[in-house]
């Protein structure tokens, strides 16, 4: 009996080619060779605009990964890494202008030292470690129902010039985004979770659409390993779309492309 089932040969070859491209770009990153250039994400540029506006208004910047926004397992792990990188970038830019940043912590207890570490690194990179204040890290416990009221109360008490809400978040994001808008803040947000993207499209002034959040983090951090993963992923995304289009055309002419693919 063979190792590969006869009706799975095409799928196996597709998988081998996919892993080969991932390995190729990872090796380029390790050797510090040039990688494909990532396009500038408009929402990233809007962050700088929002920080400047917060400075003019004399109000703090608020950053949130969501109540359940720091998973370290499954597909959510890459989003957590991306949002921590984005947080460090925000802290670095706000510190350089002397703007206070309030971070709303996710409910997962293990995330607290991760977020605190990213905040400290951001202040160190800006050369202003003295700006770090533990009181600017707000934790609301493990209940999702406590998160939105806690964030809203912080807006009322402290004011808000810019609200960034990004990560593995779900539909409860709408109340906090609307609260930021009511208080006159610029709202920037997004999630790779397609089931919750519509919330950000409705409530945000600037949006990270799907994988744009991961791309933005890779771009601002300059991390070549993150860029290599995105590069290989993009190649296979377009190849898959192309294969689907070819299949539709061939099927329209009566050619059983789908049957051949399953052989």
C-alpha cells in the first residue's frame, strides 16, 4: 500500500509546493536578503495623524486589544503578536510627542506581563522610560461584560483623542467604538476575524481590513520573519484564486476540471 492515496496526489503536491515557498522566504529572511516590499497601510498613517490630534487637544491616546484579544493558541496567536507590535509602535510615537497612552488590558491574566513588556519597550525605544506608568494599564477582570463599561468610564474620566481597537476581537467592540466617537475621538481598528470586520467598517474612521493588521505590524516593526510569512501567503492566495477562476472557465466549457483535481 502506498504512502499517498491515489485520489490525494494533487493535494499532496499542492501542499509540498506551499511549504517549499514558506521555507524559501524564511531562508531569505534568515540570510537577511531582500524580501517583497509591503504596501503602506492607510490606517497606519492615520495613527500618526491621530496622535498629533491628541496632542493638540491635550487628551490621551487609548489602545485596546479587546476583552479576549490575546489568545496564544491557534490562529489568534499571530494576531496577538501583531497587536503587541502595533502597541509598541504607538507607545514609541506618543512618547516622542509627550502624549499619554492608556492601555485597556485583555481579560487573559497571562497577557498582562506581555502587554506591560510591549509598553515598556516602546518607551525605551523612544528614550523616555520615565513616562511609563503602571496606572495607565487598566484591567477589568475576566468578564467580557465589564470591559465595555470600564473603557467607557475611562473615556469620560480621562478624555480621548485617539482610540485604537485592534486584535482578535468580536462583536462587543461596537459599544466602545461608538463611545469613542461620541467623545470626539478618531477611531482606528480592525481584526483578521472576518465575522467581526463589519463592526469596524461601521464604527471606525480608519480600518485594518483582515490581514492588513498583520501586514502593518510586520512593516512598522521591520521584522523580516513576519514579512516572509506574509510574502509566501500572498503568493498562494493569488495562485489559489487563479486556479479557481481557471476551474470555473473550464467547467463552463464542459471540461471536468474539478474531477481531475480530485484524482
